[in-house]
C-alpha cells in the first residue's frame, strides 16, 4: 500500500470509528409498480462499477451516481454507502492542462470515509477490485493490494455476501466478472484470473445462498462487459500517425516485444494507455519516425509486452467474456433472476455510439462522454445508462413498471455532462506522472485499473 495513503486511511478510520454514522434518508419513489418484486430492502454486490469509482478513486458525489445508487433512487428505497469525502480515495484524476494535455491527481488531497462507523453493513457492498469468489470468502481481503478497498467496505465484518444477507434483503443485484478479465487485459495478457468452471461454481453458490437465506428476494445479475473495448485499451493506435492524425501510408507499425525480441505490431493490436510515458519519449516508434504524442523522434526501442494487448489476447478476453455471460444466463434461468445486459451497452458505445438528445456518446477517451479520466470507469451519465438497462431487465422479468432515470439529471458537472468533442482530434492524451500501469482502483494504488 502507498505509505502516505495508508496513513491517511488509517487515521481517518480511527477517527470515524468514534463518530456517529450519517443517515441517508429514504427517497420518495416515483410512480410505478414493483410487479412481483419488492424493493423495500435493496442490497448490491459487485465491483467498483457498483461502488461508483470514477477517474481512479471513490468519492461521494460519484458514489451517488453509480447505477446501483440511481436504481435505489428510482425505486424509492434507503441505500447506505461507504461514502468518501472529496477529493476521494485515492484523490481523483483531473484534467489539469489542455496544451499539453495533462491528466493527474498531483496537488489534490485525499478524502476520508464519512460513514465508517455505521453499525450495520452498507446496502452498497460493491468493492473496487473484487472478484466473484470474494463475495463468499474473506481469504484475500487482507492482501496488501486489496486491504484498503475491503477495509473500507467490508470493515472486518465478514464476507460481503454474508453482510448483505444479514440485512434481510428483498432485492439483490450482483455484478462480478469484469475484474477477472480486466486485470489481464490491462497488463497485456489474454488469460483470465478465474477459469470458467470456477466462475460457474462460485456464481451458483452465491445465487444459491441468496435463495436459501433470503428465499423471497428477487435477483438481478449484471453480465460482463468486453473490457477490451474500454478506452484504456482502445485509445492508442499501433501504427505511426501523421501530424494531422491520420496513419502514415503505407502503414508503419509500432515496435513491440511480445515474442521476446523486437518485432512490428499488428495494426489491430492494442497499445495500452499505460504505455503513454514510453510513447512520449519515442519508445515503440521506429527510427526515422516521430511520437504521435509529443513529436519526440522514434528511438527504435520496443514497447514492453505488458504495454500491448495483442489481437490474439483480445480475442481470448472476448471468448472468456462470452463464456462468463453464458454462465450468467444459465444461472439466471435456473434461479429466476433478471439479466442486466451491461455487455450490450458497451458494445453499442464502442460501435454505433449511444445517442441522447441529438448527441452521440462513445467509448472515446475524454471526448466520448461515457468514460471517466482513468479510461476504465463509467461517467455519471454512463451510470444512468447502465441503471436504465437494469430497470428494463427488472421490468421485463418481474412485471414492474419502474421509470427510467432522467439522463440529463444523471450527468454531473464533470466530463459526463459535456458534449463529446468534435473538433481537432490530432492530439492524443499524454498522462504525465501515471506511466506504466496506473493505479485505478481504491486504496492502495494498484498496478492495473480495477472495476
């Protein structure tokens, strides 16, 4: 754990353990029917998507824009969260300069938990970096790279699923699987951390446990997005560009090292956002060419294997996502659960885009409006879109008539409220101070971004 952040977190927790917990007032439900579902006690299990992480950190303003929180608002139920004060944990990234384009959290001060002393488990048990098996087991909660996130949310009170079920929920959402493929993808690997048979066993155990402990609770399972479509993976081209942002013709590929020795990349390989600092000084660019980030001359040195997701590795990630989602469909069918098609939302964002009030939002980094500044986590606007997908799934499965989130209200005053940039696209982002694989999870800084 980053030593400074560890001290901040420990001090904040010690202070807040003595304070009274804050109360979140119930929200008046909009007109509509719950059908066969009952939303009086809603709990959410999942990753940082459920938690509401944006721009590399967790802060209350965005926690209250997560799809889970917005769903609770739409159904009018109390929904407590492990809220964090500004500037977040870790401090959120911000756009600090346009020319040169600098995204950093330098100069920002870490926030602190503000609801840590709540005596009961939170309704939102989403944990940044969580894997599916973490729902049922605390075995990995104290690992150095995970202790901060689980310390904030689980607080040493047992497995997150057990905590959620202790609230006697009437409705449960489950959102796991993204981190099993995201970590490998953002480290240039196509091998998921959890084999598909283990994923199937864990999901069946989790949903079965909900059925045993809370037999009347309805369940919605969010499927797994293809993380090879997030901006962290798709922003940098694998070929040399001209000054106007178009490829040099004939194509000149960048240089990688997947085979163990320098070799040209395929034009369809993915140069990861974590390669920014290397690209900025000319690495990956052949001699006689220039960096499309800074204009620095190419030095002929290859990018690291961990800085590139090859087409073969991306295909492996896609195959795992497909397998996970087939498992989710089967488990949902067997247990009468709704399936929220998060994957379809990301597919639309990365292909046709998502149109709203005359503007088309996409998966483009910074300019697309759907992803925050870490290139991984959804903006507030995207949280509303995911929430509406959940509402559609719940309405269809349980005969409810929950109204959609007003996306204009869902969008915050941050980048998620801006119209996508349609001007000069020649300048690609150089994230100064976050080279390599930047920390995108909650405490502590992680080597790779985490949902």
